[in-house]
């Protein structure tokens, strides 16, 4: 099993993303409100380094959504396809980041 973590910057796509997960048999995601480091530091400091990064951010949006999904290995490709179809190319700025990690232990999940 794997834990897929999606840090979604493009939060306006959240509802469509979740609906498309369900349409593809993916259930049980946990969504956490989160804030990126540059935004958090920017709230405390207005340094030159952060000034150069600000052009890549939407200043009206301070929050990301972090989506956690426990998946069987064979589900990962489906989820990645859904993410790319809904969000687009994650290599573009201000879209998101996705990665997986192994789950070595679980109890209580109904997969």
C-alpha cells in the first residue's frame, strides 16, 4: 500500500477532483487545509527573496489543500491520471505537488 499526498495549490479544482476520484472508484481521501512556507514566512517578513517569489503566487489565496489517500499499488496510476486530467501539468507554477510514500502499517482502513 501507498500513501499518496497531493498538495493542491489550485484549490478551485478541489470539488471536481474529488468528484472525479469517486467516479473512478477512489474513496476515503482526507483533506487538510495547509499553508506553504513562502506564504507563512511572507506573513512575518517581507524580504527581497520573497518579493521575487510573490509573482508566482495568488496573493488572495493563502491556503492550499493537502489530500491524503491510502491506495493499493494498482490504484496509483488511476489517481495520477485523474490529477493530470483535472489539474493539468503539475510542472506549471501554482498547480500542485504529488508524491507517494509506503505504508508499513495500517489498522482500520477499509480498502
